């Protein structure tokens, strides 16, 4: 009996212990599951995690368009590192694309500080925008292409694919078109291109800096890119060319006007033409300089120097394109020119150019000669936009010829013969006139088919007369999706062809009003570097290409000045000789980022500075 009771007690204790262990095991399993859940889901469930790939666009200024509905071009390659070189005060772009298997929610890209041994460049020196997919004129037909740079991706949307002009009416602003100051988070359905612009502070010490660009999303893990920036030890000089643009935008208010001038100055366009200048007072006789003074005040406030020449496309009572004036009318014209020139020079400017008849040839130019001669005798100068046929009729009195670029001809032919805009965009980067755009000026044999003037001879003759020649439609400002052509012709091409400057058509197409409210676009993107919003312009890759060409010219001017300094001092003569030979041999299809880096390396050596710039990744690009 005692033994039985003892065994019963052991059995009861064993059952109780077993039950406790079962409960304890359940507790451990539950805790383990919670811990595993925390490890596997930093913020969201595994089921909702979305994979995506990062592609770095190198170079960002490229003739290979990025379209949301087609494969990425060869310039976009998987990567997580971006390496830039930029001098103090310079703007330098970079771009990357993210592609997702399914929708990414609330995507935001941010940049951190760039740090190095020399110090820190703050994160606000890195501007980040999207390159918004647009429905616009791609060739003679409409299509989709990433084109407008925005901080707020929700501001501009494709509503429908318009099949008649203006094709841009298929896009619409969702609210008053005023962009935000910084990038806004947005969903990415499958692909999004981002655009970074580093603006190096004027006081940034020389050296190499590094930081991270972070990509966050509600339903994907945070990803990072490394952003490396090298700041060389020299200051960039101003280019040896004039940078202008046909600025046909009507005046609306001082703030919008200032914002447009500030945008041009930030892109190297330091001397746009005037469509608002001299006017007549209410008495119909006295010159009124009030609107002209207002334009100059705004330009100068935006950073454009009060020096050099001014180019008046529209000058009210002084019209260089008129013909058949009587002797009294010519005398009155001369008097008004003298008064205008005196007023301009009092403000610090050197010369005033009045524009003759647009793209006139033959007898139409001959008929304008008396007007031009009257302007020139009164101290003014004359400029024209032309296709090159003016010279036999007025080459002796044309102070500035703004001449269309012949490389546009084969591009136009390919445009009209393509079966679809997508086909054209896919092929345009390999077209004659794109791949060898500079050769079309240097070698007349390359463009016999289009019977243009002999450009090398034309340039030589204009310079022999002591006059200047700029480029004009080379190519269209927003046409064909070829921003690298804009860059090449804006810097390297001006130097190689011995041109004096550039005045392309146009900042924003002729007198098309800005977009002041929500609703469809009325934008001629083919002829516009920018899209005008309610307060400020929106940039495009083509306009960024203009700036990159301007900066190429600044690096070239800095190198040439370093060569001249060494010649004067007698130092580093072997390097001088070798560098001049290298410059002479630079091919017309040189990879422009590599060319720029090589110029920076040589400039540092010629100036006896510590080497900071590396040719890493560009070693064979400038051979």
C-alpha cells in the first residue's frame, strides 16, 4: 500500500513535469518565431519585399535616349558607384535608373554629406530630380521619352497619347506648375530615371570627397550608391567663346524674368539675345529705354556681367531688317542708333548688334544694305541668322553671322524616312550628323549631298574681314533626343571649327506663354531647351548638355592659359610641347568626359599643382 502510494506520487509528479515542459517548449518556440520575424522583417513582411536593380547612366549626357517602355540603352549598366570631377563653382551631372519587378511604394532618393580629408561638402550641394517620362515630339512624330527634370514626379503626367500637334497636349500639369524645392517621394511602377547635379561650393578645398546616395521605399530594402567627387586644385577660367541663345519669351513679371535669367546664367548662357529692348515713348519720337533698363537690371542681378556686346533681335524703332528707307528715314535711324549705343556704353557694355532680316538671302539681303550701312556708320553693328548663303551679298558688312550647322541635314533626312519614333530614337545615336557632327563643318566632302556653303572657307573669310561667326540650329534645342550633340557642338566643336560663339534657337519657342495653371501643355519641345512653368523654367537633358559644353570650353581655356603661363615663364617646356601636340590630335569623336579629365590632369601638371585628378576609367578614351 505504501509502495503503491509512492509510485502514484511519482507518476503524478512526472505528468506535472511533462505538462510544464510542454508549456515551456511552446513558449520558447513562440519567442524564437518572434525573434526570427524581427530579423527577417526590418520594416515589412517578406511577402511584400520588392527586388529592384540599379543602373548607372555613363555618361549622363548621351544620345542614347531612355524610354520607359523599351530596353535600357548600352550607356546604362548595373552599378552602385558614381565618380565625378568638378571645379569650384561648377555644376556636374550624374544619372541612374532603378528597375523593379513590381511596383515600388513611396520611393525617395536622398544624398548625404560628401566628406574627405580636406573637409565636407554639405548634402544640399547635391540636387536630385527625376527625368520624367513625357509624351512629346520625338521626330516628326510623337513618342515617349524621359525628358523633363522635376523634383515632384506627380506634377506632370502623360494623360493620353496625342496624335496631332501640339503633341505635348497629351501631357498635363496636375496642379499649378511650381516645382518643390527638393525631391518628393513617389511610387515607381517599373522604372524611374533620377538626375543628380552636384554644385561644388566656391570655397570647397581641393581634394576627393565621398558620400552615399540612399534609395528608400516602403516595400523594399534601402539601397545605397557611393558618390565620389574630385575637386581639382585650379579655378576654371571663362571660355574663349560667346554663349548666347535666342530668347523669344515675352515678359510677364520681374520675378519670372529673373528666374529665367538665373537659370540661363547657371547653365553658362551668359548673354542671351533681346526681344524687349528699345521702345518709343508715347510721343512717337523719343526713345524710351525703360523696358531695356529693366531687362539689364534683372540680367545683372542674376549674375550676367555688365560687359561685352548685346544682341538685339527686336529693337523697336531700330529695325535692321527694313529696306527702302528714304534719306530722312535713314538719318533718323542713324540718330537713334547713336543714342542707343551711347546709352548702352554708359552702362558698361561694349557694342550693340542689331538683327537684320531673319534667314534672308539674295535680293532680300541686298535691299537691306543701306539700312545696315546706316547702322554701322552710327556706331552700331549688324548680325543675322542665316544658312550661309548671305556672304556674296553682304559678307563685307555683316559683323556677326549666326549660321545653321550642316550636321542637322542628315538627321532631318533620317527623321522623315523613319517608320516610327521608337525606331528613330533607337537609331539616332548612330546616325551621320550625330556620330560625326563636328566633321560636318571641318570637311566639306562629308556634306556634298546637301549643297551647303563651304563652311571652312566661310569661317575663314568672315574672320579675314574682322567679323565673327556663331552657330545657330545645331541641332534643334530639344529635337531628336540628342543632348550629347548639344554638348559636343557647344564646346569642343566651337574650338575645333574656329567659331566664335553660339546662339541656338531657342530657350523656349517663339512667344509661347508659360504654363500658369494646371492643365494640358502647349509646348513646342522641339524648339525649346526648357519648359516654362508658372514661376520658373523646368530643365531638360538637352539644356544640361548646353551647360556641359560650356564647361568643356572652360576647361579648355584653363588649359590653354596654363600653357601660355609656362611659355612666358620658360617652365615645363617639354610638357607644353607634348600637350599642344596632344590637343592638335584630339579626334572629333573623342569621349568628352575623358577629354575633360585629361585636360584637368595636364592643367595641374603645367601649373605645378599636386595631382588630384585621376584618369581612372578614362585611360584610353582620349587617345
